[in-house]
C-alpha cells in the first residue's frame, strides 16, 4: 500500500513537479492559462449546437450551454489527469533510473497540476451561474464529497495506466482514444434520465456518473442530489484507488529496469 510517511518526506519534490507540470503546459503560449477556459468553453459551444440545438437532447429544463459546461468541468479534470498520468513515468524515465524517490510522486504530481484547470473551470462556471441567474441551494455542500470521488477515480485509474504504460508503450496512444469513448459513457452531453431504467445501476458503476449528475444537482438544481449514483460511484472510485495503489506498488520495483 502507499507509504504516506515516505511520500510526505518527498513533499518538496511533489511540489516542484506539480509546479513544473503547470509551467510546462502554459509556458511560451500566447494565451497562457486562458487555454483552461477556451478548451472547455469551445467544446461546450460545439455540444450546445450539435446536441442541444440540432439533436434536441434534453437538458433537464436548464439552458443546454450551462448543463453541458457543468459536466465539462469535472470531466476535463478526469480526462486530462488520465492522459498526463499515463505518460508521467515514461516522460521521467531518466529520473527513475538514476535517483530514488517514491515513484507515486509522478502520477500524483500530474493529477495535482490539473487542479489549476479545474479551479479556473469552476470560476467560469460561477460566471455562467450569475449570467443565467442560478442560485445554488444547500446541495452545494455536497461538492467536497463529489470532488473527493473525482480525485479518487482519477488517481486510481491514473496509477493503473501509468504503471501499465511502462511495460506496454502503446498504452499512451490508446488512452486518448479510450478517454474520448468514455466521455459518451458518462452523462456529459445527455442526462442520466435518457438511460433506460434497466441499465441505470450498471451505468452508475462509472464513478463519473455520480460526480457529473451530482455537480449538476448541486450547482443548478436540475434534480435532488442523486445519492444512489454518488454512493455507487464513490464505492467504485475507492476500490479503483485502493486497487490502483496496490498495482502501482507491485509494479514499482521493475520500473527502473523497464523504463
């Protein structure tokens, strides 16, 4: 399992790699952190035109643009974390082979560096809520729990993919494709109410279902908080995190040889 005390001793390295990840993403770019706004915003606008206007997909009674953006904020964090985590060990292969440090620092720093994009996305979401005059209810108090589930799911899968990518180099090529497919297995462009009743429990095993529907319920009041989806997704996210940690630790001793 994870040695938290050892990880704490290397907190300075974790901080350095997190800051490096943020700078590497935005250094020498004209718009800088503006890309954290433009990417989800333009994706949301495309979804609004294609799915909201042309396809006429339901948005639970709220404007489709804010319905979609409320899902894009957690989804972008999840997808970007998986992509960065899967490459984290390969990109730092020289460091792994020469210096000892807890290897978990690498996928963890990838996940932490994406929190800036998440925070910026939440700020933009707040602007949408002000523009469309949405006042959050007491359900917003569930956000910390939803963010925790999001972190557990992202880190759990991130640890698994980063460890697999060391042995199987085609993993990094498959991740971007798989992430795009996974987006349509989560209620990003449609509400969960569109899923047939008989399939909803199996559907809720995807942790992002409870997170996304929970975000919409907490911020927009589209429905009462979906506690069943949240509980199911939270359990799966916790199992992914524990399983990912065990798998990562088991593979850790061969990283230097393979990388």
